[in-house]
């Protein structure tokens, strides 16, 4: 995102020498991206602009996720605390799947609607 607009980017890979496997220009070893839509000029970005780049590695639909801060681990595995009807915290063992820096997929052990304790 730049400003309030979202744009799709295309990664421009490093250029390697086919015989040696080395970078053609090792002093220029930073990631390079261009706009995917060729009808939009790269000039929409100015020197010093800050952008947020989201790299989508996997897209999984219809899954149950919890914030990573809700996860706990001990010798027996991963668990969360559910909030019972009386307001007490109750341990619930879970099996986790894919994760990112914010959320983790819960493969087994929770159901939609379970009230999970998430510390501040």
C-alpha cells in the first residue's frame, strides 16, 4: 500500500551469471519490485515514500485461527485457555497448522464460537 491505494507488485529476481552462479552485480543485492499493472506508472512513488508490502505465501480458506498471543506450549504440546460460562480459564489442548506473525490455524481442538483467552 502507498497512501490509501493497494497495488500488485511483481518481484524482479536477481541476475546471476549462468557459468559461475554468482550475482552479476553483487553491490546491488537488494530486492527489486515493479508494479504488475503496466498501465500505472512507477512514478506514483516518490523518493522517501514508505510502503507496506504484504507477501502472500499461502491462502487458506474456511479455517479457524487464533492470535499467536493466545497460544501456550509445554511438554505435552500446544494449548489455549477457554473462558468458561463461569468466567474461569480452562486449558484446552489444540493441534495447530500454518502460522504467520499474527495468527495460527487451529486444525483440531477448538470449534467456532469457543471463547479463547487472549492476554493483553
